[in-house]
C-alpha cells in the first residue's frame, strides 16, 4: 500500500508542479511548494483508500463470511 501511495504521490506532485508552471503561469517557487504538497496529499489519500478497501473486502483472501461478521471465539 505504501509503495503505491508513494509512486502515485510522486507522479501527481510532478504533474501538478509542471502544469502549474507551464499552464498556470505560476512562479517557480510556488511550483516547488506544490510538488510536495500535492504529492503528500495524494499519497496519504491512496494509502487510506487502499486500507479501507482492504477492510471492506475482508483482506487479500476475502476471508469474511457473506454476512460480514466474524464468529466470536
């Protein structure tokens, strides 16, 4: 999960910085601040969404019963 978040964050941050400079006409210092801000936000969002998805589906093997509740031990 963390590797996917890091990769998505790096790509998104780089795209946001380049688009801000080329399309938005932002100064270079603003684009240098956008890169880590956008990258960190997307990385955290990706990790949280993957964690929630894993919890909803019952993990990698789908070990939850159809009712969604595990038996008490």
